[in-house]
C-alpha cells in the first residue's frame, strides 16, 4: 500500500519536500507509532524534536479537545484570549534571565527567528546579524541567510538577505577552538562590519541540524560579555534544544548567562504548531503596534496544548525521567563505541544525544549513518541523521518513554549497528 501512496505523493507533491521514510503514519501513543499496515515503530525522531512529551499525551489531547469545544480561532490581534496572556506569563517566568520579560507567539520556529531579528533591529536601530557555521535557523529567506549550511537548504534559491555575517562554531569544544571563534568575530569587526552596526548575535546553545554540538560554556560567557561591551543583543535559538531537551527546561540554564531574546517552538505545544519569542521587556516593546503578529499566531488550540505541556513538566517529573534515560543511553552508546571503531563520537547535552560515524580512513561517513537509520527503521525504530556531513544519528526520544520500551529501542539499535558494520566489513 505504501508503494501506491508513494506514487500518488510523487504525482501530487513537489520533490523539494524531502521525505525521510516511506512509513505512512496511522496512529500513535506515547513513544509508539503504527503504520497503515499495523506495523509498530518506536519513535526516536519525534517529528524532528517536537514530541518531548510523546504522541497524544492525555493532558495535551484533553486540553486541545476542550479548547476546540469552546472556540478554535478568533485571531489574537482581533479578539484576544486570556490563555495567550497566561502562557506568556509562564514563559516569562521560566526562560533564563533575571529581568522583566515579554513574550509574543507565532506558528513556526523560523517565524520566531524572523521576528526575533525584526525585534533586535527595531530595538538597536542596527541592521547586521552574526550567526555561526553549521547553524540551522529555518527555511525562509532570512532563515536561510542565517543558516550555516548550503546543501540542501540554499541550493537554487538565489540571493539571500544581506547584512548577515558568519563565524566558525567551536564544534570540538576546546579552549583553542573558542579562542578561534572569538578571534573570528573580532576579524568580522575589523574587516567586514563594525560592531556598532551589529544588532544581534544568534546562536543555538546546542546546534541541532548542525550535529548536536553543545556550545562550550566559555564561548557563551564570552559572547555575553562581547555583546554587553558593544550594545549587541544575544539571541538564543532554543527551538530544538529547548523545552526539556537538554535535561533542563531551557538549554541556556547550563551556561550561567542569559540571552536577551530566546526563540522557542517544536516541543512547546506537544505537536500543535506554536512558536514564541521571549525577551527583555524593553527590547520586546521596540516594534510599533502592528509590527508583530500573524493571522494564526498563538492559535487557541496550540496555546491550550502548550499550557498542558508545561503542566506535564511540572507534575510528571519529566526532566528527571529524561535525564535517567539519557544516562542509560550514554552507557549503552559508550559500550558500542568500545566495540565499533566507526563510532568516532558520542556527544550532546542531557537527553539531546548524537552518535557520529567515520569510515576506515577517519573521514565522516554519511553512508554508515544512513545505513544504520534504514536498518533500524526496518526493525521498527525511527531515527534521524544530522550534522554538516550527515554522518551523525540524533536521538529525539520522548522524555517520558517507559524504561522497557527504551531498552527495547536500544536493543534494536545494537542489533542494527552490528548488522550494518558486519556488512561493511565483508563488502
């Protein structure tokens, strides 16, 4: 049946939307998903990091149903609703930063990024933005300008918005790499754009598509000091790494400094489309009335879902359980790394974990990562790759995955890995 649907998909939908599997979802609950033929899968992709509370969490489902019975749309800009305001109040209190904050909601992650840039430019009166190699900030034109990877995101789309500059990300985490990054930013100030023209530096506290590289603590602290020295705003893109993914509610909690603006999305609403920009109140008030907003921004169903997601974190010890799972996974991956020299790195922050592969010559091997992904998929485990070379497997399991299902998934992973590498060695 999937073959027929693939043919219909290819006839009806453009090839520019890359599809990772030919599994057509029928229904799901928690960490388990079933296809149209009834085959069961363990979902460690989570819709690209959207399902930190799992599929159809009962609290989220009940909140959406209850809201749908009351009203589904009014447009907040036309007829506001109190739940939007109370969710903003909750995020203002939760996002790191000991200063007054305000929050505005949108629909997609890149929409949050776009508006964070608008807000930063309005607040500073400056046009330029600095981002990092390996970064992913979305697929709109500004999102692509900020993104630090060409293929497949930028190919064929022509000129992108200007006044965006890029620095190297210290992926190896060493002090020398951090020093090189900070020197590169000083070179930007020396050769490309004066510091007084830079509105913001945007950074993922843990790079997502770029390979699950955590920013070194020293880098984040030096960026904070640099921004303070030059009147530049620091934007933390927490779209993938936020809402519990790194073992704390927000990844910036690991660094001891706060961003001026934080973008959130993905797992914020448990599968409903919702994003937000949270920032210093004085900064957030810079755009004039009408400068922010969108017809579906902060839609009632998504707002209700987000309240339920935050309730789940508060009432069900999700962070503690997610960190327990992360420790179990790291132990299993460490043992796998001892057995298989092709696994050249296991990294991440809290439950945001990646496993990287290289070939026999020590070069990044996207082929091995893809082979493992497909082998695991055949065995009922859904995985995703990431990294500038496509050679890493990232694990985006729900943080409330039952221990029994989690261990079953790790067993599938071990077997799939052994099968792939055995075939590699005998080829």
